[in-house]
């Protein structure tokens, strides 16, 4: 097929590249010349394991084409994907301005029959609004249908998640559109969920909000375990063995972050509010997530007695490992809170340093974790990179001024850390 993607962030770029690799001709439209010029050379605006090599392979094969121009891309496309950002407004409501802007441009360039697929995470009713905008903008002879196909990829494993999804959700009113999307996915084996537009839109928000709830539940159990003397890791491992619950996302830590969970939880609360429903469960999920970050700061304050003038090293800045994404990263709140208390901060992350420098000021960015540890009074693990798990803890401990360690991701053995000489504090342990 001939496909076009509007947007080259995580969702757009990964999905476009996978479909190109499956043999389709794929156009990706951007609006920033510098980014499109870089993409043409195989230089990516994001880090995702394995993506750069796959992009370069498909550029070379002529199947992946980056452009600023709608004209060569939209006309004649079988499917046009809207995969632009929907960031939260201050109210938590999703900002749909870019979705509607590109919908109008798509309509102005349609010819023949095209399926318009909204892959961006959008509130219930958005696909119908997109249909209305395109209908008003298109030429009379152009025909189209709208389909909602939410994505469920995880940063750090996005390629595998796209090729081997748990399910493919297709929301459509037209049988013709539904069949085009089914045919497009014929090389990907996964259960098909065929539904209407509103249900597909809701599935995405419900999925991410439920996973965020599992994380906040884990952090609530962790906090109670610390108070009572229970081991939250064992508690959560045990309940995760229950097939009705499952082990995924039952890990306590510094809280969830990234481009999806915080945004989608806020958006679903806002959607509910617009229908006069108070989604108090998700409001508390948000509160617990904030507390998880604050608890790391409280532990640091207690260990140091007074953080003022103390050197605190931060292991990891990205919101999770295997990504350079700093959006809603717990490290930002933790660092800013400790800076307010007068602490001096040193930090290192394998991938997100450049992104972090634009968000966090007045800290020392180091070349590796050993440089972070040198002369530090306290270390805080904020991201669970494998590089940190395999570090030489003896070397780290010997280079510190005071061997204090807060393991905000529970990546180290408490027994081993204490045996080396650390004062060790985890989450829920």
C-alpha cells in the first residue's frame, strides 16, 4: 500500500518505519525543515533501540520518504495516519489543535478513496470532529472514511510492540475502511478488536489509566509496607502470581512519567468531568504518583539531616530506561525539590543528557556514574538502566564522601549494598 503519516514522534516514526519494512511505500510529513532534513539522512529526533538502523535501511530501499510537502504524499494514499502530539492543557484536557490543523490539510489534498486513521491519543468524539473537518475541506470527488486505531507501544520496546502487539484495535463505521485496515495489518499476528469510533478512543485511555493505577497501587502498598515492616517487593510479587492480577507494572518506585500515562490520566479525568462524572479513583492515582516523588525527597532529607550544601548524585534522568524521553520524568521533580533545599546536584544518564539540559538548570552533568559518585554525600537511583545495575558498587562506595544510597527503582540487592558499606534505602523495603 501507499501510506502517509502526519507526525514523526515516537508513534509516527516507529509505526511508519515498521510498515515500510513490511513492504509498503510510506511518506512521513513534518513541518520543521531541519528535522525533515535530518530524517532524510537517517538522523533521528528520538532514541529508540534499533530504530535508527531500521530507518536508514528503509530510506535506502526507497520505501520510507520524509517530506514537508502534502502534495506527493496524500493524493493516492490508501491510508493516511494522524500521529501528531496531543499534549495536556493546564486543565488536563488534551490539546487537539494540531490534530485539527493537519485534518484540514489532509482534506484539501485528498483524491480518490482514502482511509484517515487517527493514531494520536484523542478524547471520545474527536474522530467524528476530524471527519467533519475533512468533509468540509475536501474536493467534491474525493471519498474517505475515518478509523480510530490507537497505539499501545512502549518507549524502549516500541519496535517489538508494533510488530507483536497484544491486540489491534480498529474503530470504524465503514466495512470498506475496516477491511483496508485489516489488510494493512495482515503481516502482524494479533487479536483484532473491531468496534466503533468511540469505543476505540476509550480503550486507549482506559488501558493507560489502568496501568498507571497499578503503578500507584504498588507505591501505596510500598509506603504502607515501609511503615508496617512488610516487604513490598515480596507482597507485590506474590499477588502478581495471581493470574487475575498479573505481575506487569506491579513495581514500586519513584512513580510513573513519560508522554502517555501522566497525560492520559489527566485527560480521562477531564473527559469524565465534561460528562459531570468525578473520576476520584484516577485523581487519587495522580496524588499517589506525586507522593512517590516527594517520598524520595523526604528520604534524602532524613538521611542527610540537612541537604543544604550537600552533594547529591542522581543515577538516571529519563523517565524510564531505554529512552531519552524526559517528559514528566520523576528526576525533574526530585532534583528541583532538592535544589530548593540547597543541595548541589550531579547527574548522569546514558541517553537523555541533551534533553535534560534544556529542562534542568544549575546542576553538574557528568560523563558516567563514577564521576557522579565522586565526593557525593548521597546517591539516588532515578532510572533503572542496565548500566547502573551492573555498576561496580565497591568502586562507587569508595569514591563517595558518605556512602548513602536511595534506590528509587529497587535495582540493587539491599543485603549486598549494606555488606559493601552503604546505608541503603529502597522503596517498600
